[in-house]
C-alpha cells in the first residue's frame, strides 16, 4: 500500500514538473524572433491559465506587432488576475484598433469595476468593433453606471454595436434586479 502511495506521489510530482516546464517554455516563446511563435504563445498562455504568465503577458502588451498584443490582452482577461486591469486600461488608449479590442475583451473577462469609465469612453471610438466589444465588456462587468451610455449606444449607426448594447443592458438589468424599464423587479408571491 505504501509503495502505491509513493508511486502516486512521484507521478503527481512528475506531472506538476512537466506542467511547470511547459508553462515556462511557452512564456519563453513570447520572446521569439518569430511573430507567429509569439502570438501563439500569448494565446496559449490564456488557455493554460497559470498565474506565472501574468507579468510576461503584461510585458507582451508592448510587443511591436498587434497580433501578439491583442492575444496577450485577451489572455490576461482569461487568467483572471487583477494585476492586468491597469495595463489593459492603458491599452485602451492605443492607436491600434485590435489592441483596443483585445483590451476591452480582457477587461470584460476580468469584470473589474475600475474599467467601467474607460470602457464607457470607448463607446465613442471611431472603430465599430471597438464600440461593440466595449459594450460587451460593460455588460459582462454589470455595473449600473453603464446603463445611460449603453442606452445612447442603442442609437449607434452600426447594428452590431446596437445589438451588443442591447444585450449589455439586459445583462446589467438582470444582475441588478431591474426590468427593461429600469424599474426594480417586483417580488411575486407564488
């Protein structure tokens, strides 16, 4: 019996060590001279879901290629670590549309209320996809401060932005206990 326990402990250690090595190798690929290697590494680190990737992914937000930065931004959101909030808020100011989109997605996944005001500002971005994902992120965060600006986005010239705003409003109302008229839901006796 003790021999079995020792073998299981050894196997568990071997698996953990292999996982650590795999994560470190993936982090190291963020520094590759090859663009496709870097963006795939940034994408993989979000899927792997290990917190040791947070700082390297924050650093990858400065990569010279948007393929890497937007994957890094989305992956930071997937990791759920609040250290990523401020760097992602800064990424919303990028000239690069895809980085702003990735940052909005990352912030929506993190659901941190510090991102609400910067995302509200993104509802006026010149790029349709940025406005759409800003609305999605606001809905995912669920802060009631977003309701007024999202209501305004229902008048956006683009249908996908209007749809994202409508869904976001419904999500926020659901989380807040309000109906479609922004009135508190009435308790019903059953």
